[in-house]
C-alpha cells in the first residue's frame, strides 16, 4: 500500500521519525553563513537598496504572492550572486519524491507500506545535473518556520548525500539559510534570520552568503 504525503504538510517531527533527521548542536557545522563572507560592491548595495524599497512599497498595499516575491526579491538576488551564468543553470518547479518503507506489526496481515512524499521546488540551482542549492519562496504572509520542513524534505532528496546541500527559505521580507549533510545520519542547521524590517539593509548579508555558497558549490 502506498500513502502519498504532500511536502507542504510534512513536519520536523515526521522527518525525525522517518528519516532520522537531527538538528546539529555543533557550532562548526554551519559556519558558511557568517565566516569569510564574499564582498559586495557599492553598486550592488545600491541595487539592493532599490530592491528593499520596491518590496516595502508594494507590500504596503497587499501581501505579495509567491510569484511576485520571486520577481521582486529573489530574482535580483540570484542575478547578483551569479546563478544565471555558467557554470550554473536554473531548473524551476522540479518535482521531487522520496519514499520510506514501513513494515506493519500485524504479523497475520503483514504487508509493506510505502510512504511517498511529493512536492515541487520553486527554484532549483543546478550544476552539471547535481543538486547544489535549493531556494524556496513562500507567500509573504507565511512564517518561515512552516516552510523549513518542506525545504528539508526537498534537501533530503539530494542524489549526492555525501555532499552538503544548502537552502534559502524566504517569504519576501524574511530570509533564513539551511544546511543539510546526510552522509551517515542527516544533520541540519539554520542560520540567523534576516529581515527587511530593520534599519540596515540585510539583503547585503543575504547576497554575501549566496556568493559564498556559490564559490563552495563550484
């Protein structure tokens, strides 16, 4: 019997139970988001200032839906980070599927039960068909906490588990990076959360981290 679970309905508790996912408590596990970050130029800062102004101006009238978030905020970040140029290429709305075999405890009616998690990735950055960086955009009114299990579900489908995989979860105004490494036991960690509602433009930091991850993935 096969049970299909939509990725947006997956919880951290489910991923822990079914796939052994653990949150790392090692401070050295995810230093990529703050250590030796890539520099950004004054021109890039000016561009990001305009991105922030555009978003805050638009969201005053109504919450931005997912496509608008990608257009106004995410696309400029990907452009400045160099993900629209070789050696990277973009694949969008890729369907992922991971499964877990479950054996029932009823010996008289023993049967294999397979749970399949299905979902779609909003933006997937690939290099030579390898899953390198996943960027998940949500409606601007959604909490990032609700999107993190979904992003981790996609990351668990990484066909190269011996390599770390990274994700950026955004809702337009808030940003958080995730790292997953699953060579033996899958461990993950989260960066600090960045927001457009502070005085300083935290898109500077987001772009610096994206550039840093780009150099790592190459």
